């Protein structure tokens, strides 16, 4: 119990690399693979997750002392589900195209292990400021991870990156597109390759660490 | 014939894992051994089918008449959580054999998005009607929804079992360190997904 | 107290959450509804362009049951008087890997007014092509029945999605027919609509009565488009025979009357081969036309139909005719007629007399015109010649005029009509084509201007000119008095004669056939003007009369220079006299019936058997002709 508390900046940046939810913790895999067909929907999903994660972490942290241990999970789920429902309605109203693209996965943020996981592992034990920072950090890490994945899939699969119809990056001629990458199956392939390469870097670092 | 088509579509064409990406965490996490994969598959089949029937009934009998469809996400997740809890209690009380086989997997199912995903797909505004090979916005009947849920969960069970069998075999081969575990599992899933995408041409 | 706390806590959380959700819901619902309405309105403008935002009303039909059709909405568009103008369907179907939603507008006559894919998530490069606008435009103007039959272009390489797309259109068509029905436009309305499309909706289309006979130019109808005061454009309905000689193709082409540019064209029907000539129906083959100059249209400066050479040639040729009609009718240019061109052949001419009916038949000679100056002196003759062309296209004709003066010199050559290869044809039309023939004696060799690569056509033309020269020398009689004299000799009892050869078949031996008339203009008999071959190929011209009862009258040898002596061979003693006409041998063919000549063998004159033999062959042939043709009811 005498463990020293992590600094606020450590709390915030933990999710970026060291505990990245996508590539290290493998949390929230369903959206990771499902919505990464385009950068646009990946960013949209990431924003949605940040919205829900930050608010649910905040509320759960605020009510953490009032919640009886026995029913904490159902209560967390109700809180999370409420925010997800609000998010759905807000996105349908203001960014309808994106909401249609994300489809059911918007609702499925409820069961994204990342959110319930942070609620249980962090927000229920820490104060509101730290919880918000944790939610924000983890959310950004998640968004960055799936955006990276979506970047490779869309670029190699469609030859160009298009975001909200205005910004388009055409890099690869249509003859050289690998359209399987934007199909569902391609998600597994690209994700697998990315994880293996990140593992490679980690392994090399670990070896260097041993030598040093 | 219609039910056969729905079931076929659910098991193979719109395979819950390989095409829809529902329930990936347990798919990758509980597929290292054939025995545990089989148990997980059975547990999921049981929970998805029954919870879909319950969710369908509540949605159409309670939420729609009261115009509070927008609460469906909250209601469904509570229903699923409670149902899983109930099942666990019942099994524990009446059959220790089944409990020892399935029991540990049941809590995991609460956060298996396949359960919530299927419940939402068969109800809300016909969101998933195309997955049931139906026209958009057309709500399936109770039995269509049930057959679909059964098909989806069987598809889940089949795929997770096949997947675990492959992974068990793979243990015998040397794999580069950085590819071990999740990466090679993902590549395997990629090949399986490619194969399953061929079913898309059948219907 | 613990259970109470749990229940209270749960209730509070659920309650607070529900209130929060309800609050957000009440804010967002109106926004979502507004946006949907706006989306539909925007889509309507492109799906149903005829919609009038101020008077028309758009309502969603809530009384119909869509069942499992995949139709999710039908908007009914009504005008200010509550008449239905059309419908806009929202249709959904499953493609290869996603649900696809599209909008389609249908007017009251069952024609599609617009199409738009609203949503799809199919495989890029395959099913996703359904989102490309180039796959949408094909529907505009198409009948919903055609679309229902699947007669539209699918998506390249995406069989599953294409089949599902077509089957969704079939479902939609059946639903539309069952639920609302429609009255298709009549053929006239459709035709009018097509014409209107060519000239734009601001002009009124009226039928036009031209001065020229449009049928001569392959034109079946002429319409003008007027703005109320002036005619702004003209629309021709044209028919031509393509590769399939038993059918035809029809098309519309519109010209701006101010600029003489093509406004546009479109094919109406084609009996040609599917996939080849019938591709003229494909609007892509008319894409070159808008803005094209009259000259380019006449010269065939457009792509034509790939793989359908014959039909393309015929199409281009028909535009030459249309251009000619247009130039004469609307631009006041001089038509290429026999009259106008004849004046060019004989600049000093005052009068042209069509003497064709008085002349013997010539296979290529369509007309013979005698030319006189203002003093009544004869200047020469114009021949109107028609022959069959050598183009790849079937049944082409070449028509030209050629003049020969009284001194037997050519006065010139003009092409009248030529359905040979466009471009080449222009060369033959050129004013200086045939100038080289001017002033050349008809018995001399001549050479026309060569047109590169058109050897066969050139040969056809020169062969026809040779034919004219031969005709002029043998059949066109330069001295009518000589004919009159000979006729009188052959039928002394007749007062006047009239050529009736055109009523009977042509025979190579017979130059002409005249009816002999008495003072009251009654036909009393006939005179044959014919030729025979004498010794060493000499041509013997003669006249031979026969009365109505078939009794031969006089046989008169016309050749002034032809003497019995000339007909002899060395060593003949001249016992029958030196003048052929006084020969008693000829008496054998006078005063007897034609039938007896055929029945009884007439002896040759000994010593002049070649001359008399040739005569005998010709005379027997005439007698036979007389019987076969039943001249004047001879048999």
C-alpha cells in the first residue's frame, strides 16, 4: 500500500505507448478491426470512445464511495450505457454519415472492454482529476492505434485517404490497390503484421536493455 | 427454406467473428485449447440464443409500445448481465458437472459484444436486417430472430473450435518470436476470414 | 441496511441516467428529423427534376404495404391541381457484401426521371461502382419496364451485386405496376419528347412543309422549332438502309438555323445487326454531333459505329443527302437538278426539250434533252446517265449529266448524285471534275481527273460515258428529216409517226419502233427502225413497216452510202443491181405477213449471202419480236 502514486503526467501518457490499449493490452478488439476500413471512421470511433471513457471515468470516480461493491459492475454498465446512448443520439444528429458508417459498433462501445476495464481498474480507485486524465490518455492511445491501422488499410486498399470528403490523399494508382485489405478479412492481416512489427521493436529494446 | 437461408447466412456468410468482428476478445483469448474453445462455444450458444429471445420480447412488448426504443442499449445490457448471472446461479445449483465445464466462461460473456450485438441487430430499426437477408428496416419475426441468433452462435462455436484446433497444431512449429501469440493468431484468422468470404457468393 | 442501500443506489443511478438520456433525446430528435427532410428535398431535385418547388406537393404514401419488396418509402409528387406527376422510391437490396439503398424517380408515364445510390459499402472496385454517377445516368429517360427487365448496364466484374440490383428493379417495377400503374407515352408523344430534347424545351415544334420533295433525300419528316416569331431550328427525321438491305434505320437530326450547326441527333430505330449496325441506337455514337458544323456532318467527320462499316457508310451518305436538302431548302443554294446543271453544260442555252420518250432505250440513259438557243438553233444534247456504283455499301447509284454539242464534242460533265464513299464523293462533285472532257471530240480518247484511290468508281463513270458515246452515235439520230423520210418510205400510207418503243421491251437489233398513223391519228400499223450486220461488219440501217394485220409494208434501206455493190464480195456480177433499195431480193419481205417469214425459209441471194444473211437474221428477229411482244395486238 505504500506504493508511490504515479505522477499526473504518467497517468496521462501511460495509454500512449507503454499500455497502449490496441497494441499492448488488446482491449476493444471488435471496433479495432471492424471500423478500421477507413481513417475517417477510425477517428470517429476514437472520438466516441474518448467521449464515453472520459465521462464514465469522471462519474464513476465521483460516485465510487457511494457504490456498494456487490452491484458495482451493473452500475458501471448503466452509467456507461447511458453515455453511449447519448453519444449515439448526438452523432446521429450532428454527424449522421459517420454514425451510419459505424453502425452497431457505436452501441457496442458499451461492451468495449477498455471502458469497463478502466472503470474497474482505475476510476473506481482514483480521484476525478486523475480518472479524467487516465480516460483521456487511454482514449487518445486507442484512437491513435486504430487510426494507424486504418491508415494502412485504407491507403493500401483504396490507394487514397479521404477524410470528410474535403481532404483526400491520393498516393497509389488504382491498379495497385489491394482491395482485400479494406474487406473484413484484411483487418486481421494488417493488424497481425502491425502487432508483429511492434513486438519486434519491443524485443529489440528488451535485448538492448539486458546488454546495458 | 427461409429459416435454412437465414441460418446458413448467419453461420457462414455473416459469420459473427470473421465477418462482423463481434466477440473478438474471447475468440483470441479462449482459443488456445480445443477443450476450452468447445466449452466457450457452447456457453455462448446458450446465452446468445436465449438472451436474444428475451431482448426481442422486451423490445417489442415493452420498449416499442412506450416509445422508449432509445433506451434499448441500457436495457439490453442489463438484461444480458442479469441473465448471465441467473444462468450461472442456476447451473451452479443444479449441475456441478456443467458448471465445472462452462461456469468460468459465463462471466466473460457479459462483455462479449456478440451477445449485445445480435440483440441490437434483430431489434432496433432493423439495423441488422440485411444480415438476416431481409430488406432494410424490416423487423424480423420472433422465430426468424431466434433462428438467426442460433445460427450466429453456432457460427461462433464452429469458428472458435476450428480456430483452436489450428492453434493447437501450430504450437508444434517454430514461429519467430515477434510473431508468436496474437500476431500469428491474427494471420490465421485472416486466412479463415478469406475462406469464409467465399460463402458470400452462395446467397 | 445494506440491501436497501443497494436498491436505492441502483434506482438512483438508473433514474438519473434515464433522465439524462431523455434530455439528450429531446434535443437531438428534431435535428435528426429536420436533416432527413432536407436530405430528401435535395435528392428530389436530382431524382425528379420536373418538380416545381412552389406549386407541387410531396407526400409519403403511408397507405401501401411494402411487404418484403425492400421498398422503404414512396414519395408521391402532385402538381397544384392534385394530379400525380410522379413517384420517388427508396429501395434497398443486399449487394455482395453490403446493404445498398437507392432512390429512383418515375414519372406518370412510367419513365425514369433520375437515379441515385444513397448508401452502399460494397467491395471497392467491384460492387462499390454502384456509387459512381456514370452508372446512374443511363436510367434517365428509360422506361421503368426496361429497367424492370434488367435491360441496363450492370457493374463490371460484380456479378452478384449486379444481379441483385437488377432483381431489385424487377421487384420495384412489379410493385409500381400493381400499386400505381402508369400509362406509357404514345409513340407520338415519345417522338415529340425526343425532338424536344434535341432543340431544348423553350422552343415549340411544328411540322414544316418544304418546297423540295424530302422523300428524294431520304427524309421522312421535317419539323421546325420556333420561338413564336422565328424558326430557330429544323429537325429532320431520316431513314436509310444500312447493312441489312431488307430493313432500315431511322434517326433524328436537328440543325440550328442561325449557325447551321448540328444541335444533336439520336437514332429512333434500327433493323441492323444487334451489336453492330444496331449500335446506332447507342447514344454514345451521337456524342460527336452537338456543335458539329453542317460541313463536318456532310463530310462524315464523326466516329461512326465501331465494327459496322457498311451501316456507318450508309449513315454518312444519308447525311450528305440531308445536307443537300438543308442547303437548298433553308440556305437558298441552287439544287443540283438536271435543269440547273444543264445550263452549266450549255452556257448559251435558252431552252431544253426533254426528248427521252422519242428516243430509243439505252440501259444507262435516264433522260435525253435537246438544247436550243434563243433563235431556235440546236446546240446539242444533254444526257442524264445513271449507273450502279462500286461502293461497299449496297445499291449505290451514280448519276451524272454529260453534254454533247452538234459537232459531236463533249461540252462538260457534272455529277448529279453519288452515294459512293463519303469524302471521295466530294471529289467527284468538285466543279472541275470532268473539265478535262470539255471540247474533246466524242470519238477521241479522253481522261477525267483521277480521284486518288477511287479507281473502281472512276472506271464505272468512264464506262458509262463510253456507253453514252455509243448511244449517241448509233441510237440518237442526229437528222430527224432522214428518219422522217425513211418512215414515209417504209409506210407510204401513213401521215404521222410516233415512237412507241418505250411501251415494249428493248431489243439490241431494234433502234426504235414507231406507230404509223393516218389522217385521223388512228394507228394503222408500225414501223421498225433496226440495224443488221452486213459484209465485213458494216451496219445496215433500215426501216420496215407492218400493218395492223401483220402484213409487211415497205422495207427501206437507209444507209445513203450503202450500195448493193458494197455488200458484194469480189467477183459478184451485180445482176441484182447496184442500189440495195432497188434489189428485188427485198421484195421477198414486202406484202407478205410477218408470220409467213417465220414459217418459210427465205433464200439468200447467191453471191451476197453474208449481207442478205445478216439482213435475214435481223428481219426474222423483228418478225419474232413483233409476235412475242404482241405489238399492236399482232397475234
